C-alpha cells in the first residue's frame, strides 16, 4: 500500500510522457523489472543507402507485487520519427516450461508483443522478442549485461519486415532498475 502513490505516478508518467518507438528495439530490455532505459539506435533499410539514428527513453513499472506491468517509451531525437510514442500493458509468466520468463503485452496503435527472457549466468541475460503492429513484423534479439546491481548495458538487433522492405536496427542502451 505504501507504493500505491509511486506506482500511480509512474503509470501516469508512462502513459502521458514515455512511450515507444515504431521499431522499439528497446522493448525486450525494459520488461521484467521496474526500470528506466535510455537507448541509441541506428537503422539501415534495404534499398536505401546510409543509416538513420534515434534516441529513445522508456520506463516499465509493475503494478504492486503482481506480474502485471505498464510500459511506455518515446523517441527523443534523431532523424527517425522523433516523438513517436507507445504505451503497453502486459503480463509476465515466470519460468515457463522451466526454460524462460515470458511476457505478453498489448499496446497502443494495435501493437502486440511476445518477449522471452533467460538468465545466462555471470550477469548476462538474453531476450527474444516478436512484435506485430499493422503489417509490420519485428524480430529482436538482445544480450544484456548487468554492470552493477541496478545498471545494465543492453545490445539489441531487431529485424523489421514491412511489405518487402526490410530494416535492420542495432541499439545500445543503458537501463537502471528502481
């Protein structure tokens, strides 16, 4: 009960300020813990020379002691769609089949996410993510390394496929648990 105001404030903050980018290469790394994340992404698209860059901020907050979470992110700069936002509501299933934690989330703008996480030992973790939004299929892989008890570094690769146009997104993020 003592965290009700904090969770309510974080939920309101996530819904109004933070939300996610279209590719959302950061999505897998922000789930499964209350945290905030800052990520730099670089995207290359088939048939287009050069790269596009962007910064994004995200936050994830669990509602009380349950496995229900709210997640949001927004792009905050770069030459990709600056200001694109998303809010997701999801549920975490712990230790599915004794293999990995799984999360299902439904987000704004008809976004559906499935994420799997497995701890690899020595502070490393791996994430696999599938996102479906409109006609866009996104497949992601993230390797995470805990730097301290509260901070981690996440390296992600996301492949996005939309109507015969493929985009590859590399992202590097810093995440802080709270």
